[in-house]
């Protein structure tokens, strides 16, 4: 049995692709530094150090879009790309998890 096919990515410019990829990489790193989810300081530290580079890549992707005359972010199309790339789950690691029956501290 074959695994289910993922929906195709929407057509994106190279700059939009770089924007989406850089944003997802930054979100992944933020998830690894989330105090409510992290398990070790060293891995959180490494993620925080790498975040600087990903933030730079994100800025460069947006600069590239702006310089190319891409003045609008096509949120609907980019959101479709993020969903295909598992962006909802990845971004969910940045949030504070729900209280699971534990009383207030």
C-alpha cells in the first residue's frame, strides 16, 4: 500500500519559497527554545544561536521579494504552502501547551 499523496505546493516565486522556508525554519527553532516544551538547556541554547541565522535569512527573503517588486504578501497562497509543509504542527510547538488536569501552581 502506498502512502497518501500530499497535495501539491502552490506555485510560488523563488523569493516566496525562500520566505516560507526561512519562516518555517525559524518557527522550528523557536519551538525548540519554548520554555514550556524544552527539556535541556543545551539544545535550547543551540536552537537560540541558530535562530539568529534563520532570522537573517527571513529578512533577506523579504528584502528580495521587495526588491523584485513583490509588494504584496499573498497570504492565502502562502498559507496553503505552509499547510502542505506541515506548518500548523510546526507552529504549534511555539505555543504554551494546555494545562492537562494539573492544578494551578
